[in-house]
């Protein structure tokens, strides 16, 4: 028996905290807030963070949760999660990951690869608000 894509339940949460400390939390929330304010008058720019992005229909494990992301060409409507196939194939144009001791390697290697290969993210930023994990603390990449 096969399960149709309509019967698959895509989780909206992984049960993990958004950030490991106040520095990371502030970096995420401040960046989302500032970008939302910057794009507030454009109805087709979606800014969010810490949300599952599912990039392969029918495959629950094909997901990533950027700390902050911007997608051009989709509405600002509220979502529980973001499913690329329901959004006309639009993927993030810009992603930021906030470095922490437990996510540094995943952010700089595994997630960066997903953003480049699976989502075709154009610009990827890594930021270390504490200054203990990345040198320099702010790094940008064109993928």
C-alpha cells in the first residue's frame, strides 16, 4: 500500500528551541524583524525564520529550517511550514544561519550544501554573534 502525498503529515516543529542562548535568539529575531520592516510594502516578499522548508513532496526528511530566510515572489501570508511545491517552486533567495557550538559544522557544511544543491539559494550568510565560532564573524557566500 502506498501513501499519497495528500495523506502525508509534514511536521511543523522539531521540538527543539529556536536558539541556544540570548545572543543567538536576538540575532535571529532582530534580523527577521528588520527584514520584514524593510520589505513591508512589497506584498511578494516573504521573510521568516526558524521554520521548516520542505523541498521534496512526499519526503518528510527532505527539509531544512533556516534561522532567517527571504523568498521573493511569494505572498506574505502566514504559514505553519513552507512547502516548495505549494509555492510555485519558489525557494529562498537569501538565507542566514546563526553560528553556535552545536550547529557550526552543520551550518557551514551540511546545510550549506542543501541550500546550494537542493534549494538553489542565491546568497548564504553565516553570522557568529558571540565571535567564538567563525572568523570573520560575518561571512557571505554566493551559491
